[in-house]
């Protein structure tokens, strides 16, 4: 089991690295990363114009990217993001989400965040969501990536995402503030907790991994796809 | 004729349709759901073209598709509802 820390990258390159890891997966890899600049990612099946205020993103210097995974739009700012790629996984989708999330929950418990899994793809603490997760399976490889919110800026999030009705915006913001929470830990502390949790859950230690030249080249090539209008405006 | 709807299933379905009042000419299905394999969404949209704007016919197509792909976040009755609402054949639930 390998551990890859790639620091902070832009949205297209972040998604490019995830896809490169998927294409070259031989053994399980946990990758930990962040977003610089902050970004909005949308799910594979979402309509770009329906979900994202592109002008607002431009104004705030926020990247926009379409993920290879389903799920909803996410504002990536003060968070730890992980991805996990593996060829060994439960065919049952719910079971595989639960299994991968178990490592995260174990680790976070060590730093005082006693969360739980909320099917299909969320983690919650005190009834509030602090993590959303999404996975895809291609060529016998599972990729699951997800966010662990350290803090939440709901007002900024709603500047960047479109809402069904401007009239309802105030109520929506107030609802989300009640339902979403950051765990209030630092990036490094959370990253270490996730590493510890995965090691405990899998009963083995990580070996550090660096991206090979081939993987870097693949990630750059995939990043071009994620940057393209064709991909971004696919739906 | 064109129409669209937003339907709250387990996940949110956003559907746009073109139709002639009786048959569905095309449908575009967006939302925050999960579908494996992802590429199969095109197959689902294609298989709905030319189908009668009637609940049993729409549900049968979606159910047949669901046996080939794994869908999380909506079911056949919900997608049929979203399409029928978009086409003006049903009212959005209160």
C-alpha cells in the first residue's frame, strides 16, 4: 500500500493525477492533496451552466473542473482531499464506499472527530456532513476521491454555485449552514490522522510513493483534457 | 416542444426533453446521481428516444437499462416522473 502526497495543485492537474493513478494502478495508493487556487468541481452527470456561476468563479479566481466521478458540485477550499485507487475492492458499491471510508473514520476518531458513514457517500458528525465521497470503476480499478472539510464558507460557496431560485437563496444558505460542518483541524493533522486510520483499517503500513516520470506526463496530458471546453461542457 | 424539470429523487434529477406531445424525441438527464459505468448515460438517453410519453413505457425502458448498469440516486418511477413533468404530462409533486 503506497502513500502519495502531492501538495496543492490546480483543479485540472489534480484530476489529471487521479486519472493517471487509475491508469497505472498496480497496488493500492492513497493520495492526499489540496487545491490551489480553490476550485469548484462538478459531478460527471451535472450540467456546467446549470450548476456553476462561471462569472463569479472567474471574479474570485476559482478554478472549475468536471470530475470523472458522479455526485454533486463541490467547492474545494479549506479541506483535505484524498483519493484512493485499488484493484482489490468489493463489487458491491455501497460496501466499497463503507470500507474505504472506514479508514478515514478510524483516523479522525484519533483526533477527536467521532464521525459515521451516511449512505451512500457522506460522512457525518453530530448529524452534520463533513465529507462527500465519489467513486468510479474503470478497467478493473476503483477510484474513490473525497473531501474532508476543515472549515466551511457557505456564503462563498453560494456565490459560486447556482441556486434553483434567488428567492430561496437565503433559506438554502441557512439550511446548509445547519447541515454542513468543518472538522476544525489543520490540513497536516487531518492528513496524518487519515494515514493512521488507513494503516489501522488495512493492518499494514504505507510506503511512500513519488509519481514516476511516466505518471507525471500522463497527469499533464489528462490535465489538458480536464482543462478543455469539450470536457467541461460535455453536459 | 421543449420542456424541463427538476425532480427530487434520492439525488436531484434535472431533465430536459424534446417531444411532440405523444413521443419523446430526445432527453438529456443531468444531476448529482451515480451511474456505473458513467458512459452508459448516453445509452439510456438514446434508448428513451421515440418512446411514448406514458409512465409504463418509460419505466420499462429505464428498468431494462437498470439491469445493465448500476444506478444510485434515482429509480425508474422517479425518472419517468421527471420526464413526464418536463413534457407537461404530469404535475410536479407539491
